[in-house]
C-alpha cells in the first residue's frame, strides 16, 4: 500500500466535494434504512483493501452527507470548515499528538497556550484567567457550571471533591426562560436537576428582563448560580450581562466568572452569598 496514493485519493474526494458543495442537495437524500443497508453488513473477518474501503465509504455515505459548509445551509448554528482548516485538520490527524501533558507534545502545548491568550484578549478577560478547550457548547456549559458549583459551595465551606453532594448546601440556579438546552442537560448531569432552575422572563429576542431577574434573585436564599446567555441561538440577542452582575453585587452576592471556550454559547457567572 502506498501511503501517498491513499492520501492523494482522500484529497481528491475531499476537493471534489468542496468544489461542488454549493450545487448539491443540502440535506440527506435517503432514509436511515437505506443508509444502514449501504454502510452496514456483517463484520469483516479479515482486513480490507484500504483503497476499496475508502472508495466504498465515499460511495455509500454520499446520500447521507449534509452540505453544512455550503452557502444554502440554514439548518442549525453550525460552523463551516474552510479549506485551510481542513488542511490543518489533516495534519493534526497525521501527527496524532496526545495533548495530555507538555512532554507528550511540546508543540501542541505551546499552541494551546498561544490560542488561550488570544481568546482572553478577544473577550477582554484578564491574562491570568484560565482557558479550557472543549468539544462544543454542551461540554462548555457543563465545564462552566461544574466550576461554578465548586466555587459557590467552597464559599460555604463545602468541598465537592471530598464531601460529595448528598448533604451539600442547597444551590439554586437562575436562568432566562430561553436558556440553551445544554444548560439544562449540564445541570442534570451535575446533580442539580431541571426543576431547580428558577426561570426569568425574557423579551421577544430571548433576553432576560432585568426587573424579573432582580425579583427572582431576591427570592433566593443561600448559594446560587446565575446562567447568562451571550447570544440566543434563534435571535442572536444577549442577556444584559453587565446589569445582571451589578444586580448580583447590589444584592450582596459575589460573582466569579467561568467562561467557556470559543465553541460555547453560554457564559455562566457563579454568584454566591458573601
């Protein structure tokens, strides 16, 4: 097997797709049953020819490929890959680096540090702030809410890592009525539960109404976490973040920001009683 020939074939398939994606049907052109028949079958008992496997993959997956990078795709809030990012992704796959620690990939560790500083500069955050890279909005919100849970309980003298959650102080969650579904999913996985969310009324753009937020937060007794949405998925509208933080401070609560990576859609300040 020639490595160069195989990679050249993959390059040709990818280039052809990108060159024609603007004219292709945007959605899938067959149902799940047909895709299962095309792509499935019995597990092979032995190895397959790499060139044949690649050709069959392209042929059989084609009816189920959605043209997310095309100019006529408006299905979801999905980022599109550029040719340069595809090329960089190929290199990343070929290098196959493990980013767990510096010694395993010095280049990758330095790249992450550089991108982290760029993110902080873009968002106007302190250079001392920490940055974590996650897989998307859901994991970003999970990470932020986990950090917020740790902080608000730490302020009450409770350590989640050592004492768990079974007898921990009750933490209430305050969020807009249009908070992204990933916030609800993260709260469930973190042991809060969906019914613990105190919903705040929003306007026609999905933005929290500050008067309703003030009333909701005033009714909360004890540690709390406020989820602020920076960019509604449907409208693009953002909650009044500055007003929310000022209100939290005026009501005697301190706010510690935990911001997701650029992939995330929600920023979650954790507000706990002083």
